[in-house]
């Protein structure tokens, strides 16, 4: 039974990229891959954000095992990656495709309600009409994550950990929805 499952999983993983090449792209924060004029910097900014989040998880794993030196190294790298990503997204918010309009109506109603929350919109430009607004919101959300990460590092506690964990979850959700918005840019 286990052998059959392993073959099934291997078969699905092997065939999925062939059937749907878009499935192999992360597309979390800056998915504008279908546009010929998409800025290359968007993928770099997204990559840095994902690298930062992965290093936060690695640092938390180090803390679980009592590896303080590993945790410090991973937190330092996470901080640098997230800071670079924030800078990149802020730059993109001023870049050449910022005025492209996005189509909120193309989102699922739950996604539209989520991304239109006034608390989220306040992280950016308080509106969500253009690609620039999407990039500003992303930079703002990453900035909150970075601030809360620094707070956790200065004062590790269950409460501060929960805030960082919630920030990571929220960022991944924001990235998913904003990717769909960026794909609708015209």
C-alpha cells in the first residue's frame, strides 16, 4: 500500500509540471508573469520576501532545538531579506507599471472582502485601484512583519511569537490575492 502511494505521489509530481507549467511558479507576491512588460524586479522582490519568511521559520526551528547561534544567523538573514524585499516593493510602487488598473471584480467575493479590509488598505495607499497600490500594500504588510519580528527578537514570548506566526500567514494570503490582482492589471 505504501509503495503504491509513493508511486502515485511521484507520478503526480512528475506529470503536474508537464500538464500545467504555471503550477511550478510560486506566484506569491508579484505574479505578473503573463505580461510582457512585467518588471523583472517584481520576481526579485517576491523571491526576497519568500526567502525572508523561510529564514524566519528556520530561526524558529533553531530556537526549538536550543540552537541560539543558528537562530541568530537565520533571524539576521531573514531581517536582511525582508528589508530588501520591502525596499524593492516600494520601488516597484513607483515604477513603470504602477498606473495599470486592476480588476477587483475578478476576485472571488471572499478574496475581494479580505483584500478590501480597511485595516489592510491602510498598510498601503488606502485604496486598491492600480498595480502601484498592490505593491504599496505588499511593502506595508512586509514592514509590519519586519517590525513584529524585531519585537519578537528583542522580547521572545508566546504572545510575540503568535503575532509573528499570524503575520506570516497573513502575508501568504495577501500574496495569493494580490497576485491575482496583478494578473488582472491592464
